[in-house]
């Protein structure tokens, strides 16, 4: 899900190309780790919902918490899940 966002800014007679890398942290489970990772301001944070994965969030997981910033998008990883 990582990528590069390109934006062109015009400054007088010149054009300046500004590129910003988009990045994701994935496999988060522990609330303390999630809080620390959010301090890095990732564009995306991934959570694993596949029970055979060692990074599976678990059946009792209640979500990333109320303080989750709107600037970081939540991403779920599912394998052969019913929709």
C-alpha cells in the first residue's frame, strides 16, 4: 500500500515537483505499540484478522482505540473471509 504522492507547485516561472512517500505499518496488536507507532504519523496502519498469522489481533481485540488519528487510515488483512 506504499506509494509516492506527487504534487506540482508553481513558483513564478518555475515548477517544483514535491514527492511524499506514503507508508504503512502492519501487524499491530499491542495498544502501547500502536500508540508509539502513531507518533511516527504513518499514512496507514494494518491489522491482521487471519487467525493462523502470528500477528493476528485475536478474538478479544476491541480496535485501535478512540485516540486513533483521522490522518492514519486503518487497513485490515483478511484471508478467505466471508463478506
